[in-house]
C-alpha cells in the first residue's frame, strides 16, 4: 500500500501541518484546505497587528497633544500674568543719576559779542 504525504509550513505563523492519505486527490484537497486556513489565520494576525499599531500610534499622538496643550496653557498663563508682575516692580529710571556732572578740564569758550548789524546802503557790501 502506497500513501501520499504533504507537509505544509507557514513561516509567518510558525506552524506546519502534515497531510497523509492513500488517495492523491484527497490529500491534495486537504492540503489546499489547510493552506487556506493558514492564510486566513495570517490575515487575521496581520489585521490584529495593524489595529494594535494604530491604537499605539493614536495613544502616542494623544499624549503628545496633551503635552503640547499643557505647554501652551503654561505659556498663556505666563503671558496673562506679565502685566501684574511688571506692575509690582519699580523699574523707573533716574535719568539725573545717569548724568556725568564731573567738571571738565577745559573752560567753556567765550561767547562772541554781538553787535547789531548796520543796514548797508544800496550797492555796499
């Protein structure tokens, strides 16, 4: 009695299956059925993995959005409190204290005497 054996392996699932039988058509049909089952399981596995990755990505985006929102709220609070903080500080500048009042080494130049200008006669320069 001769028999037929087909070994089916799916590397993604890490599974294998052996189909044995005396009728080649039956063994072939069972092998094709098992290949379809493995492929369906693999597709479900890929879909679940994609859902998990999408969920993780969304969670990461939500956490980042929360962090950015908190930073923006802190910046707004700082801006809203700027006026109150600066009004409580006396930051007037005493310009008189900034003047250099030390005496200079050279005396000031003398003012020229001004005499009233004489009207000139026509033709005189």
